[in-house]
C-alpha cells in the first residue's frame, strides 16, 4: 500500500509490525526515513528559497511518486532519523506552499489531503501528513488478448517469452514465469487464469519485464498496452477457460497450435467456431517450429487452412513472414477481414518480432466493434452513454475499503463532487440496486481521474447501505436503468450456435455470462433453418434457446452479451443474449 501503510515500527512486545503514524497521539519517534525506496518523505520544513531549489525538490517528489505508483506522503515536522520535532503554523503554511509549487512544476500532480496534529507538550508546534497524487493525464490504448489452444500447444511458454523477453530451454523454462501454483510448475499444466503484460512506448519500443521491474512501470511508460489472458488447455479446467472467454472482455483471440501436432483437434475447431460466432478478431500462432519435420508441418498447415475456410468463412489467411505492412495487417485483422498466422520457435526466439509488430499496431477501435463481451453497435459505448462498469473481482483493503476491478462497457466516470453521476451497484439477490460512491480510480494500476468506455479499471467504492458486493455485479449510472429497457432478470432468450449435438436432449446446462456461471434450465429450443429449409452447413447448427437460472437470482443482462454453456467437461453452445425476459 501507499500512504500510512508504509509508516510502521516494530513493537518487540507484540513481536510484529504495528502501524505507527505521526498523527497518533503521543508519538515522538518514527523509524528512520528510507532513502533508497518507498513513497514516504520526511521533511522538517520547506521554504520557497528559489526556483532551482524548488526544481530539485520537484525531482525528489517525482521519484517518491514513482515509488508509490502515483502516491507520495510527505511527513512534516520530522527529522530524517524519525525524531518528531514539530513546526509552527507559519512554517507549515510555507512548507505546504512549497509543495504546491513542486506539484505545479510537475504539471500532473496535486495535493489530495492534509492531516495535522498539534503536539501535546508544545502547543504552538504541529506535525502533518501531506498526501500527494499524480493524475493520469496520458491517454493509453489497451488491447486484451485471450490465448486459447489445446493442452501442450505451448501457450504459457509463448507468453513467457513475450513478457520476459527470454528464450525457452526446450524443457519449459519460459513458462515458469507465468505459472502461479506449485502443482502447475510440477505438472507443466496451467489450471488457472494468468495475466501477462507487454507495452509499447511512444516510439514503439517493446516494454516488458526484461526492461521494467513491475507491471506498474510497464503501464506508466506505455502508450499502448497489451494484456494477455492465459487459459487452460486441459478439458478438466474447461470451467476456467470458458470464464476467460466471456469474463475478461477480450478484443482478440490468439489460437495457439503446435507445429508437430498430428492433427487439428476438435477442441481447436471449437475455439475457431467461438471466434466466428462471437465476431472476435483472430490470430493464430504456430509454436515448436524447431521440433517439427517439414512433412508434418505441411500436413498440419494444410488442415489448419482448411479448418479456417470451413469454420471461419469470409476471413482471408495470411502467413506473416516479415514485419513489413504490419499496420495494414493489424487493421485488417481487427476488421475481421484476415486471420494472420505466425510461425514461432520459443527455443530459437523466432517469429516474435512479427507477432509484437502486429500487436503494437492493433487497436480495438480499428474494427468499429465492441469486445467479445458485448457486440452492440458503437453508439452503445460512446462517452455520452450512461456509465456502465462490469465487476470481475472484489477486494477489501484496510486503508481504502472495498475495491472492485473490471471493465467499463459504456460511458465515462470521473472522481469528484462535480462528476454528475448518480451511481448504483447491483443487482443483489432480489434484483435491486443500491446507491454507491466512487472515491478513487486506477486505470491500468495508475491513479486516474477518470475511466472511459472499453477500458479496464479498478474503482474504490463506498456503498451507502450495507451491501454484499460480488463478481458479476455492475456499477451503473441511474440513467442506464431508467431507459425502459429490461436489464435485470433470471430468464432470457439467446441465439446460439450448437457445439454439441446432444445439447437438445439436456434439461439444464451451466451458462457463463460475463464473469459468472450459473446452472440454467432449458425451457425451449427452436431450430433455425435457411430459406430452403435446411440447416446452414457451413456454419453449423443454429438455434434459439430460452433459459432460466435455476436459483432464480436475477442477473444484469442486455442484448448482445455473449454466453457460453457447458455440460460438465464439454461445451454445448455459444451465442449472444437476444432478449431479456
């Protein structure tokens, strides 16, 4: 944490760390200031001597802000060794004025709060904590890429090479950078969703963990950020993979296949079908080029191109062999006009230059489409639309309170009394919404004054009533619920593409909508046919299905939301919500 969590002392009697703030009554000694790290700066007092001195102090403030990821705390009336001495009211005002001058030089920095305490034994002396925040004024673009593929294809290895800029040793060394659990390291099988990040600065330089110490530093230096969502290949973890497809709002699907694979599996064809049905841009990465024989690779590529022709009709195919014309290739991919195919080797570090070049130029705005989670038209996500934020994860932080992370589907939110938003959070188990306030915003882990449509964000919230906040809820402007369109229900109709022919014999399925999954009863199925009365053989079987959640709890739904259903460890259908009943 930033602020007071960074100020502590060790209490030998308690045998642990106790938070110790200069604002605490009776505190006369703090731990010595840390010169080498941290976002806390001790100052006895500051005087506006001259511009050169202020510039030096502004540089120091900039460093503290970087250490605190946009937050710094100046503790006034304290020596560097931690001795609390206090200063007069006049000296405090001059010091605050100097800090304001420092913030003004940096341009995007402001004092967010000032807390003070008058010393008991010295009535005319005070100490203070000044909290300083760096506003996010840089407009960054974001691309979320969900990585899909069969087990053993090399998904985690490829992402390890991309995010850490290091070659694999042929035995899975690169993937260790992404694996989260001990059993994943021991088995080599991903069982959870893992996020990886690379960025591109204003000159197009690739920023990853090789030249940055944390994801925060990558975000701070980047103008374009690519977030990879690594999924599970084994059917045992199908629930996790299905959640990643619809829950993380991907802009692009990256399908990974091994060059030495014997065939294009049924799972791979299902992923191609999902990309086609949801209308998501698609790229294909062929791995293990160093391990494949030429006849083997040729047979696999022939089968892959045939599968693309059959399952994803209407999109061209392009095997990328150089970094030239990546601008137009990226734009065509995002417009659903072409599927780029990259051939790579993690051991020899081959093919990553072409892949990163296309990612650097890919912008979801090029397609004029929304991400996979919503496929309504562009007007639904303009800044003039009511604010709508979908919650993916919920955290509780001692000094902040409730924090929710997710993505902004529509509108823009700003922090402050003049934001003009009447915000609600819900629905709860009864389908109701409660008033909520947003106290701070982080966009890509950087403190920000706003969050805009189609970007991920973290919001610190304060519900005005005691409310159980869970994933799957939304934070919305009240206008979003006052437009005469039903959004909250336990029943809906979806237009689907059938993936499992046995689906129509099932009474219930597990339905994934956004970041949640629920058991739903199948109420009605209506087959769709072409004008001549036959099913469309090129795109598979289509149907309209009416579903109701078994638990009867209402969810926030709207037309265009993608849904994926499974029956145990097999996918049954994929499609979009058509009507909220």
